[in-house]
């Protein structure tokens, strides 16, 4: 029987475990951690060194370990919020880079001491990527923590890895319920949940028995409340994109990788039609060629990033990122700019320009209705920046916001190619210290999926100001009128406001592979259509007009 669910802890471990089964992820010393990871790695190497693996992989039998490890990632794609978060942030469009980043992180966590510079750097990159994706938030002590409502989903990623590796042990002659099987499973729980702790998880199942209860309860929830057909198609799209990469890393064909390493439920969920494997073989062959002869790609990537971190513009952007808070989404936007520089070190060898701009009192930096030609990261200002917007019935634009530095300006106007929807100025003479991103640089930046997602998140932030009330109004009106357009808009508002548990089963007129930008456009179009139609309540009509005005 599942524990009683308290609404105040929805999405937490208490949804699946009794409080006594939940423990804080306690700190372990570097010496303890290094002894644990070395012992676990030796066990992995020893137990997977079977005649079958030696023969199949021509002596490189650790490929089988890698295959079962990657199966954990695919297993987590049965979780709707994980899928929609990845899709909303477009992580699947650069499958290779995301897989390499995951491999670097987990590989280094097993191979290197926790205090090593490489591990610290990889943790920093993972936390930055997760923050830009909108699933963790920085803490005052410089760490990150998973956002409320995602704790159980976040923990299940570690759970999926653990159970996939246990399945691998079983194929190599170590049954999960044997004494030896439970001992190695206990070590896996300690390692994998602590690795998740380094990137935002604060609590874990207390022991192996609690882990098994959590896994069973969580997977019952998946079976009883499966994702919508749209979310399932999203999961299948992500799986098809990354399978050629993971199969190449596993030294197996796509079909053999799924048959050997995936649990049956995951294989059936993601690949119901086995004919897809033949279609994926060209990409698989390409990835095998790209990976051939690469001994330690993670070291090369870390070395390339070291030079980027030392660039003057990246130094000040990182400082701005650490100072920025979530109130204006500046932290995610600046983080996305940093990720673009780090992921594409050859794109911008000179870097972004830093300028000091002097404004007279009430002299605008951005003017409502005029084309936005540059994007600004305002690092500091000697006077407060304010936002003015035209309001029907008012002769003069009205102040709608005051901005704190660091902040990002002009990203939505440049992203959508539309005139500015507001004016930004200082009421008194001021000097602004800024990073200026011109049109050419922006064109390269907007191809980065993380930046597109963070820019969409700025629209999401504006929508989220009133999204709770708007969601209630939309739901009530949809129930009253049975209008499918209202249900569609309600789910789009929830999805774009960052609620990844939205089922997306009522969204209309939107491709299954829609990007965040296309979701925003669909919301604008559908909201505008509703506003122009009859029979809306005055309150709902006002809020939908604000949605249209927010998007621009």
C-alpha cells in the first residue's frame, strides 16, 4: 500500500515512502567516498568480466556495463515530467553533446577522486545546465537544490540507474535477491544517490529496502497514471535521437542494445515498433565512426573549456550569474549564454564586447515600438532601471517594473524579430556597465537550445505572475463551456509556466515535436482567437489579453 499523500508535499519522496524511510543525503569524507567508488568499480569490472562479454566485446567487456548504465537514462523516459522538461528545454536536439555530458559526469564520478579539479568542473557544468533547464535552483552556499515538486522524479533518475545496473549484475550471474546481489546493490544506492546529491537531491531512501519500496511505489504510479499519448511520443522522439549514440558507446547494434540492456517495460514503451532500429542504423554507423579512436573525450572537453573560462567576458558573465537571482530570470538567461560559450568554444574566439554606456535622465536604452538591435547583459548601473509600457486610456506610458542588476534586456524582441513591447530607461543620469551581444552573435546564440529555452522561460516568467489565477479561470470556464480551445490554452499556460507535470493531452494545433518557441506562438494565436470570440467572462478576457500583450 502506498503511503498517504499529503498535498503539501506533492512530488516529494513522501508521496511514495513513509517518513521513516527517508534520510538526508549525509556528507561522506573524500577518503570514504574514494574507497567506496574504487570498491564499486572493481566489483563492476570483476562481475561483468564473463566469457560472454569477453567474446562479444573482444575483451573490452566494460562496454556491457556502459550499456546497462545508459538503460537507466532510457528507463527514466517513462516519467512524464522528465520528458516534458527535456522537451521544453530542447535537450534532445543536441543528443550527442547531452550524452557526452552525462557520460563525462558519471564516468568521472566513478573513476576520479571527488576532490579532483575535473570532477568539480563537471559538477559545475551539470548544475549550470540543470539550472538553465529549470529543474534546480542555486542555494546561498553555492550548491543547488531540486525545485519543489520534482524531488521524487529527480530521485527516480538515480533509482533507474541502480535498477538497470542490478539487472546487469543478474545477467552476469549475481541475482538481485542473493546475499552478494544485495551487498552490491547497497553500494550502488550509496554511490548513485550521493552523485544525485552533488547535483541537487537533498534526500534519499534510507537503505536498500527503502529504495526497493520507493522503486515499486513509483513504478506503480507510472503504470496507474501513464503519460499522455503526446508525452509518450515526445519520449519516443528523444529515445530515437539518443539510441544511436548510446548503442555506439555500448559496442552493439541499436536492436541488440535494446534487447540486452533495456528492461521489457521500457523497451516496449519507447520502441513499440522494432522496425525503427533499421532506420537508426545509418546514424549508429556515423556515431561509431566518430567515436573510433577517442580515448578520453572528457579530458579534451574539459581542456577546451578551461580556455573559455579564462576569457574576460566569460569571467564577468560568471560573476553576474552568481549575483543574479531568479526574480527576473536573469540567472537562467546568463547561464544559457555561458553554456553557449562553453559548449561551442570555437564559435566566439574574441568573445562578447563589454561597454560602459552613459544615459541622461529619462534617456531610453530601449524604446517601445522600435526595433531591438542588440541584447544587453547589464552588469551594473549607477541608477535604477525602470520599465515603462503604454496603457490604454493613459496619455503617458506607465512604469510597470523596476529592474535590479544584473539583468538581461532585449532578448525577446531579438528572438521574435518584433519591436520592443516596453521602454527601458533611468529616471536620473546613469552609467551602465554592459555586455553587448550584437545581431550576428545573437543569431549564433539563439541556435543554442538552452538559450531558446531560457528566453521562452522569460515569457513563462511573465505568464507565471498570474498563471495560477489564470489557470483556475481557464479550468472553470472550460468546465462550463466544454470548449476544447480553453483546455488547450490552459495546458499551454501550465507547460510554459514550468509545470512539467501538465499532461498535454488537450493541446490542439501543435506538432508533437514543437519547440518552446512554437509553443509560445501557439499560445499567442489561441489566446488571441479566444479574446476575439464571444462568451468569455470579463476576468478571463482581461487575463488572456495580458497573455497576448506579454508575448507581443
